[in-house]
C-alpha cells in the first residue's frame, strides 16, 4: 500500500507541475498578446498624429490666406499692426502643431511602455511557472519519500 501511496504522490507532483506550466504559458501568452496590441496601438497613434498634424497645417494655411485676403479686401498692407496680428497667428498655429506632435509622442511612449511591461510580465509568468512546476515535483517526491520512510 505504501508503494501505491508513494507512486500517487509522485504522479500528483508531476500532474501539478504540468498544470503549473500550462497556466504559466497561458498567462504569458495573454501578456504577449497585450504587448502586441500595445505595439499596434503605438503605430496607429503615430499615423493618427501624422494625419492630425497634416490637417492642422492645412487649416493653418487656409486661415493665414483668409487673414491676408481680408486685409487686402480692406486695403490694408502687411505692415505694422496687421503684420503683428499675422505673426502672432502664425506663432499660435505653430505652437498648436507642436502640441499635437507632443501629445502623439506621449501616447506612443505610453503604448511602448505598456508593451514592455506586458513582455516583462510574460517572462515573469514563465519563470513563476517553472518554479511552481519544480516545487510540485519536489513536493511529490518528498511526499513519496516520506511515505516510503514510514513504511
């Protein structure tokens, strides 16, 4: 009977180890998927930021030419306060474009960080699974040894 109990203890340890490894693989795969999604999001954000910048620059040009047209319609030259207004508008427009670019860079960085953390979590899950599997096997062997020693 003690041999059967010892054998079952070893089998239980091996089954526990297999379960630990399977769980670790599933957790790691989940983290790797999340990392891939974050990397994809990073690319999408870069594309969106590029397009918003492009659209904003186009809108800025339209606004600039609209201001010039209004000045011309009112027989105002591009000197003095008219030039100051135009220069201020152009500075504000340039600042808005830089803000769009900065916001996009922050969002990309956030996704890059998310991907990195997910890959680190996947690695940690695999390591934890290996340790848990080894622990299960050692526990099974220890239980078997204990049973055989008492016999």
